């Protein structure tokens, strides 16, 4: 069995009047992500981790932010397309581990929904998706509530 790992990272600026979408779940908050798409940093990090593990480039190669085709697109659609690319190469997704760094709002109550949303798109068990949240203790752009970031690692396998 061939095992491959991938790592993904994404960051977006936060601004008032925008939607905050994380892991495919809309979270009530006065600020949301400034982005070409819906700005779901968690899904974008997962996409990059999966693409990297399969040596398929990155999210910008497949879904450029210069294309109107992806303007305001639901990132769950992008994750579904990435999933198809992974499966076409003969890989299965073993597990995903993620961290979201966000000062506010507290997202603990939304994590199970994110895990289920991501697992449903990928056709895997929610138990194979880990989502954790942290703050930066009011340090840096995250701590000043100017932005949000996310990291993801994945393990994919092929017989």
C-alpha cells in the first residue's frame, strides 16, 4: 500500500458585513472572510492538503481567483471537485486533521457540524475528520481579529 501525506494552509482577511463560513458551515458573526470565493479557509486548506498529497498542484492551479467561474463559489463544491481528482488517481482518503486559528467567535459548538459536512462531501466517516480550534492569545492579525487561518494535514492511500 502506498501512503502519502499532504499539508495545506490558508488565510483570509476578516471584514464587517461578510459571511463567515468554516468547514461548510455558516457561523453567525459580524465579520466574515474577504475572498474571491466564499472564503472558507478550512476547506481551502483541506483542498491544498489533498492536492499536495496526490502531487496535483494547489487550489490556485485548479480554481484560480482570476476566473469569474469561481467568484463567490461555495467551497464545498471545490472540495467535491478535489475529491474527484483524488479518487481518479486511485487514492482513498484515510484521515484529515485540521486547526482553525480564530480569535472570535468561539466555534466549539460548530465543530461537529464542520466534521460532518467535510466527511459527507468526501464520502468518509466523520470519525476520520478532526477539526480543532485555537486563538492566538490576542497576538498577530488573528489576535487583532483582522483575519483567520487554517492548517490541514491529510493521509491518502493507494493499493
